[in-house]
């Protein structure tokens, strides 16, 4: 009485499309932006610290050095993420998680002033930890053709010894 089962589905196409990498590239661009802003902040801090009119404690130079290290790590993580390296993803995840904790503390202390760092670090963290980012890194470009076999040796084959 009831109709029979339908026809089977069409087989899938021969290949799946490669991952687009939109999440990874966006995370890398935002990380580059944060690294460049950190570098600008370090340069401004150095100019102010080296000004002879300002009386600066030596501990300020330690803070400037730490800021320079963090800015360089942001830029290194972004560069490695652009190059589809897992180390870049790990660096960006680590730095953005630390920045996210700092932004949460800033929101708790300063109120609305910490929302921009919270949104920026949260978006970098979310984009870099997303699974499409990992799939894009794992799907590196493969060579178009497999490597060729070496040519056969030239000359007469060796004489068989009996």
C-alpha cells in the first residue's frame, strides 16, 4: 500500500573543496594589527623614556623590553599563521588568551573602557581556536604532481654470472 523506498542518492563528487582559511587569515590580520600597535606603543615609550627632560626609572626600560617582546610574539604568531604553521596558531592562541584574561580584569576594574580590548582579544581567540583554522593549516598545498621516478640506468645490463 505504501510507496516503496526512493532511488539511492547520487554519489558525491570526486573531491571536497579545500578549506577557505577565512578564520585563520582574519585571526592573522588582527594579530598583525595588535603586534603593530604594540610596536608603536614601544616606540612611543622609548622616545618618552629617552627624553632628557623626563626622569624615568630603570624599571621602565624593563617594561618597554617586555612590551617589545610581546609585540614581536604577536607579529611572529601572525606570520607563522599566514604560513600555515601550527606553531603560529599556538602562539596566537596563547597570547590572545592572556590578553583576554587581562581584558576581563580591565572590564571588571575600569568598566566600559575595557570593551575594545575584550572584543579584539576575544575575536582573535575565537577565530584562532576555531576548527576551520586547524583544517586550513592541515590542508597545506600539495604538489601538483607526485615526484617522478628517476630515469633508468643507461648502457648494457650487467652480464649474469652462472
